[in-house]
C-alpha cells in the first residue's frame, strides 16, 4: 500500500503534510533550503502526486517515503557522492 499526501501547509518553521492514512507529518523547513528561502506564494505553488510533492518553480521534489524515513534535502549528498 502506498501512502500519499492529501494536503500540505506551512507555518513559520515547518512543512506539514497530511497523509491519506490520517497521519500528519511535520518537518523543519531547514531540512529543505529551497522551501526555507521561498516566499509564501512560491511555497503554495505545489503539485501533489501519488508519491510526493513537487514545486516546479523551485525545482523541489519531496517523496512521501523520504519524509517518513526522516530524509531532508539530499541534493548535496547526491552531489558529493557523484564527485
């Protein structure tokens, strides 16, 4: 069974994701530097998919599996691993 995002919201410090199984996951915006630096308008311009959340203008993708595993932005980790 795949868990999907049903709703997304933000407060001053956190990204909150409501899942279709009833859980609500909150993570610090500091985990995702592009979201932390984004304006409220940019943050609200997301698309939900069965596997995650996408911000086209911010070039940000967050998988639900990654959130549940406690992973933040892995961009730098991927760049360092390929270097």
